[in-house]
C-alpha cells in the first residue's frame, strides 16, 4: 500500500506536465518513503525524512517554482524519440538490476540486534572509538557550513548584474 | 501473500531509482531534474535502511549513511536552487537547452 503510493506518485512526479502538480506528487512520494521507514521501525530516520525532505526541500522547490515559473503554464511537450529512448534505457537497467537481485541471496548476521533508538544513535554518532561516526559528523557539518556560505555568495554576486 | 521482506524493499527502491533516472533523462527543466535527483537519493536511503535492518541489525552503519545522505541532499538542493534562481535572473528561463554558455 505504502509502496504503491510511493511508486505511483513518483511516476506522476516525473511525468506530470504541470510543474506544480509534479512537486506535490513528489511530496506524496517522500511521505510514502517516510511511511516505509516507520514500517521498518526506524522512527528516527523517518522523522528526519519528514522534517528535512517534506518540510524543507519540498517547500524550497515550491518556492523556487513560484519564483521562476508563470503559474499554470504547461511544460513544453518532450520529443517522443527522447522519451522512447529514455524508457528503453530505464527498462533495460531495471530488468538487469532485478535479474541480479533475483539471483543473489543475502546472508544475514545472527548477532544480537542493536535497536535504532535515539540514545543508541546518539552514542554512536559522537563516539570516537571503533564503529563511531564522530569524524563523518564533523565533515558533514563543515559541508553544511560550506553550502550555507556558498548560497550567500551566489546570492550576493548577482546584485550588480540585475541592478 | 508472503511476509514483506528485504527483496520487496529492494524492488521498491530499484523501481524508484529508475523512475528518477527516467525523469532525469526526459525532463528539460532544471527544477524537475532536481526533483528526479531527490527521488534517486531517496531510493538509495531506502536501500541503506533496508540492508541495515535485514542484514546487519547489530550495527547502525546504514542508518548513519542515510542520515548523511539526507544532510548532503539538503545542502545540494539549497545550492542548486540558488544557482537555478540566479540562472533564471540572467536568462529568464530555466531550461537546460537555453543555458549553453558557461558565463553570465
């Protein structure tokens, strides 16, 4: 059910010719993925998914649609040859991946599971021992800072051009 | 109806990945291409979480990778939208066909 919601709205998101509708379908698809995370009992990651994707990125995309697009304007129709070739390539890749998937058997470990509770995640995230993720955490924070500064620089530079 | 397991999740994420790739191939609008990239990144997240849950439940590596992918996707979307809006200001259009020269 959740999978059907995710996939159908994903397909509609990439094929809808009204850009605003396709953004809304993208939102439904992301909510479906968050539902799948909930279903797998990874509550924390589902909450992060809802906050960052549904609350952040989709709103950002909708704002940029409002800023750059005349409302109600249809996207131009794509060339049929391009669509056919894209569908062909995608179908071949999909079939190949599914073939590999069906042939391969995965071996699960039998170790004691570590539950993905928030306290476990926090311990792992900031521990500097083995299996700790302190260094990637710092690297990602530097990356986010760089992205922030980059956005500001890009936004500033255009001032002399437009004035 | 059998119990949904790892293979079902992997099937969903494969389908979502190729839906995103299809959108990336066919669309010529920068914002819709960005949306396709978001779909692809989400399918990768789904893969990480599924492998973490079903194959290596004693570690949390997949979960952390998913968290980092989400963070990087957020940064990437912010920068990409800043660039897109800048391009729209200078070109009055966000089709990739109309952005041929690399200066503005």
